[in-house]
C-alpha cells in the first residue's frame, strides 16, 4: 500500500488523477465554471482544492482533476465517516486525468492531499436527484455479485494463512514466520481496494513505517516484517502485534461483504491495483525488508484481472478494441513476471536489476493506461 495512511471504502480508483463530480447520463450541458461534459473540475494545488461545482446530479459522474501545484497529490471523494467513494493517487504536478465513477445522492467531501499526506484540503459537495437508481445491464449485476463472492473468498483464505504466520511469530520461530509471511498477504493484495475500504483496519494491518501518522502506533504485517528480516528476532511486543493482526484481519473478514461495490468501482479498483504495483512493488518500497515484492506484484495483477474478466462481457461489447488491448497487456505482464519465478514463488526482489525493474515498470504502465478506460466502458 502507499506510504500515506489510507481509509478506503468502496473499491477506489488508482494512480493518477481523480476528482471532480459530475453528471448523469444525458446531462451534458456546461454548468457555471464546470466542465463542458457536465462534469466537475478539481484544481488540486499545494494550498487549495478548488471545485468547479459543489452541487451536481447523482449517478455516473465524470471526474476531471488537474494538479496545479508543485507536489505529487491525491484526490478523494469521501462519504460521511471518511468512507472513500473513489480516489486517485500519485497525480504528478501539471498532470490531468479523468475517471468515471458512481455517486449516490447525499453529502460528500472532495479532498486534495498535496504530498499525499494528512486529511487533505477539503471541499463539501452535494450529489442530488435519483441518479444511479436506473436499471442496469444484468451482466453487470452478475459481475458485481461474482466479485463480491471473490473478495469474501480472499478474506476467508487470508485469515487461516495469516494465522500460520502469526502462530510462528508467537512461537518465536523466525524462519517459520518468514516462510509464511508473503503467503499470508496474497488475499489482501488481490483485493486491496476493497480490503482498504475500512479505514480503521488498513492503517492497523498494512501501513509501512513511513506511513505511520502522529499519534499512531505502528502495528501490522510490515512491523513484523522489519523485526524478522532486519532485526532478525522476535520480541514480546512482536507477539502482541501478531495477536492484534489476527484480531484486525478477522474484523475485516466479517465486514468485507458489506463493502459497497459497483461496476465502475470494480474497474477503478483494478486500475488502483496497478497503481499499487507502480508505486510500491516495482520500486521495492512495499516489502523493503523481506524483498517479497514480486509476490505482492502478482497478487495485485491477479486481482485486477479478476475484476476485468468479470466486466469483460460488457466492456468487450461496448469497446472491443479496449478489451483486445487489455487481453494483450494482461498476457504480457504475466510473461514478464514468469521471468522472475523461482519454483512456486519468486526471486528476492533485491536480486532484480535496474534494467529488469524498468521492464516491469514499462509493462505495468502499458497495462495501466487501457485499464484506466475500463470504468467508462462499463458505465451504464
């Protein structure tokens, strides 16, 4: 996950631009200071977050974001309780991007986070009307239902795998814990956008050292990873962290089935998973002590492909060229990963040279671009 602490609640977007809020299908007239397609522009600066429209129709929304500042930024749409409706990370200075999402009627906040830290600069907005209640393609309903089962299955499989890891930690078995560490994270990594939708769980289980905010105690997988690989020992405090990890993962397991999932959130979540790869796995930052980044990398790609495969019947009908390109790029990234396999797992990422890392990064970028257009292809 990114270094900054996240609270996500839906299946969020992914890595470049994001927010603004917009209009229902058929509502294309330009509002005051708004985008010509009826969408809402967001100018995300270093000291301001300017939104062109603070009231807009609920339903399918076209979001347009421009980073007008000097820092890399993130933009979020928050529902009450800081539940994330959608978000986009790593929006570089001077860059723009669009995203299609679904927003129900209600009150929200749009937050810009220059430097990708803190609670962000927030603007209150309102979505009104009955948009989003119209009947959609039954194939999309089937895709959502199948994906909901998939994320629950991943959570159900993660808990026992994590229990083996936690038990080894509590037994003081350093080598046993190392063996089970990466495996215990696969289900989480496959469904990370949904898994992180519960903001009170993600910071407890998956935050890195540089993502711990003031007043927060560092717990979770990466705290234990540091002890196992860098300190090479397990303390009494680590054993308590292992117990806490299991408590939090079981909480997630019980709640994940209640996450709000839509076709566009599935598509945006697939893109977000690729952004997780680009910003954390390819760089080696995510698993900086264990160097098991390629295991996470593959899990992120698998989760993204699962969402795409379920949406493909509709996407291929609406945009056959996009589906063709996505099929091609998913195959290509799989082949790149295969080059680094070591038996049933992968080589240690610190053994992967700069040129090979660049190939992986290029492969991720080649997939991320068409994947960023999937949400628009499945919007009703």
